């Protein structure tokens, strides 16, 4: 059975796992789901080991065909998108009487699927890339110093998969070359040597990728790229390819407005269902490796904010520069806040911003701090707008206990002396300043967020912390 676009849309809407709808889910959230999946009888769910902090790691098996496919997700704890898609797939394969039984039977008879979701549960707990030992598991394929990396390698040796899928997230700043389009999915058949040679194994992985790219173009046209193909001798993908598994890296990227990456998740679901189909019926063989070469490489020229042609006055003279800002997500407990950092200053004509603003003719105005000490209860929309119009970016509140707490006010809040950056823009410093003319302030840049003061907007989605 060949799935077409409407089938994917229907399947995803039926089987999207509704218990995983934000990206900071934890190991404890997937345990009950795994119990349910196992109880259907169609999946064999086995414990293959424990993480450093003794969280259980599971392998799920579906089907009994001769072609073995091994997939693993989230070896980097802060890269959860594919894990969500794997749970969508588990639900799909547990479904019936929905028009997809022929597909399921086909896959089950020709292929055996092995899934290891959330290989780094300790990192996931902290929403960090590395393991509890602070090792990057994707640089541990050779040494296998981490228990989790050793587990994955042992599974590779035990199962000897014909195909392997290494599922990750890449950062939001990759773009399609020459455009401001973020890369939604990037793909790679990792190189098994420095010469980036193409043997039968890697060639087949490239052919599978051509098929994946083809179907993804129907969902996210022109937003698919290739990941950097430099050989990484310590990386798992590179080693799986060397061990003879046709290995495919899928990197979940970004889509404008898709903070929790639900569309990107759907793309993983579609890509994997299509890949299973083309592996099962060998139709991936129809593609050529030259088609793989037509997929553009990731470029990395996006920023969260790009301010173009900003005039800065310094020592009586004027310069005109572009300023790039990136908002770094910082974990605090089970939540997070943003730190808006000046990432680059200068001629950034060839770069792009998710928010891209030409401020020609306007000048940089340093931020000021409010003289009065307030109670947090005194802060409201009107007062903040008033302060911002006066060029005040920071208020001091009287509350010694408040530091570290999160808030959604569009102004910086400090609970003790010491203030946030107030001078000229400086690389790596927090982006707090104003833009306007001698008469009027037009924009406030508060912790990297851009507020257009002419429209008095009050976006409730700010993720700020009290300093
Ligand atoms: Zn990764």
C-alpha cells in the first residue's frame, strides 16, 4: 500500500499522541504511554538497560520481517521532537480498521522495526544536550564511556540492523541558502570516512533520503536541507554507517511560529512512514545519489532579530550598523526563560532575522533604569508603557526573595543593585536599548524582545526572569 499526502494527514490527526504536546516532557511522562503501547500485544516492549541515574531505557519492536530497521531518539536530552513522532507512530501501528491495515500488514511482514525512544532520559530531565555525566553521547560511539552510548552500541551489535535512523534536533538558525526560510528538516547520510566515500550502504541511505525529501516537499516546500556531511569519527551515525547499517540522520529544525515544533514533529511522522514503505518494497532503489546532491546544504544565517541600518552616535561621530540578536533559552526548574543576547554587530546584509527590521534613519538610544524602587504589585501595563516611552528598560523592585523568579512583563526587573546592560551594544551582552529619534522613541528592545511602542502592544508570551 502506497501512502499519499491525504493518508499522512489523516494518520497524523488520528494518532498524534496528545499526552506529549510540549517539548519539555520528561521520562516520567513516557512511562505510562509505553505501558499502554505494550498492552496491545502488537509491540514487544523490553527494558534494555538504565541510564546513569537509573531511568529505564526501553526498546520497542514491531513486525517480524527480514529487513531490520533500528531507530533511536533524543540521545541529546534537549532534542525531543522525534520522540514525540515515535509515540505518534506507536499509536499508528497500534490502530486498526482505519484504512491503513494493508500498510501495517505490509510493513510487519517485510520489516522488523526496533525503536529506542529517549536514549538520554537524564539529559531530558534537565533539558540539556549531554548525559548526566556531562558527556555528549553523539561523540561517544567509539569510546562508549557513557552507559547509554554503550547500550546503543550493544543494540547495534546484537541486532545488526540493515537500516538505522538517528533522530535529532538542530538549532533554529539554519536557513535555506540565500533565503530567510528556516530549515524545517535536515537530512544526512553520514560519511563513514574523511573522503566522504559512497559505498553501497551509504548510497542506499542517500536513496532513502531522496524519497523522504520528495514526500516532505508536499508538506514544507523548499524547507528541507542537508546537514553538514563532515566525517565525525566519534559520532554514532558515522559509525553505524561504517558498521554496515544504511544510516539516515534526521534533524528536526524550525518553522516560523512553531515554538513547540508540532509541524516539525508531523514531518518526522510523515518522513518515517514513507521511509518504512520505501524500504519494505525496495522502491527507494529507484532514486539516484545524484538526486541526493540536489538537496541544498544547511546555511546558518538566521537570527531571532535583525536590526538593519541602525545609527549609533559615539564620541560625536555617527556609524551605521546592523545588529543581530539571539534569544537563548535557559532552563530553570521545569520551566525556562529567555536571555536576549547581542550576537553580532556590523555589516549583516547576508543574514536574516525571524524579526527583520529596517531602522534606517533611527538611532540607538541607551537604556535607563527607573530611579524609584517599586513593589511588584505596582507594575502594570500603563506604568510599563509610560516607562518604556521614557527610555527606561529596567525597574528595581523591593523584594529580596524575587531573584530567579519568572515574569512576563515587557521590562527588565531587578531585585537588587547591579543592573543590566545600559551602554552601547556590546557583543554577548543582553540586548536592552531603544531605537528612535531625538524626539521620539519608536522601539524598545527589552531582553532581545522587540516592542513597537507606536502600537502599544503587550505580547503576553514574554519569558523573562527577575535578576
Ligand atoms: Zn543532537
